[in-house]
C-alpha cells in the first residue's frame, strides 16, 4: 500500500480547514439574505436564528466529511514494521 506524502496530508487538511471555515459562514449569509429575508420575508431575529441553525448543520456535515476522510485514509497506510520470521 502507498503511504501518503506529507504534502498530500497537508493539502488535505488545508482544504478541509478552508471548507470548515467558509461553508458555515457562507451558508449563514446566503440563507439569511436570499431565503429568509428575500423569499420568506421573516423578521430579523427569526432569520438570524434559522440561518444560524443552518450554519451549524453545515458545520457538522463538514466536520463529518473530514472525520470520514481521516478514517478512510488511515487504513491505506502501510505498517511501520514488517514481522517476518526467517
């Protein structure tokens, strides 16, 4: 099995970190401005609360994807020690 290089590990963590940071923030503002304020016309407090709920759900999905990726890549590394009997 192929062991991932340090650059590949860094790249994966970097991309997921950016996704975990930007996805909830953008989903909050997109839901608030376009859906709750624009389409539904809800009050400011109501749109803030529901947009925050959506942002938390998106954050949990992003974290779940990162954890899934970490566990699925863990089985692909080769063992450190080769126990062979001569």
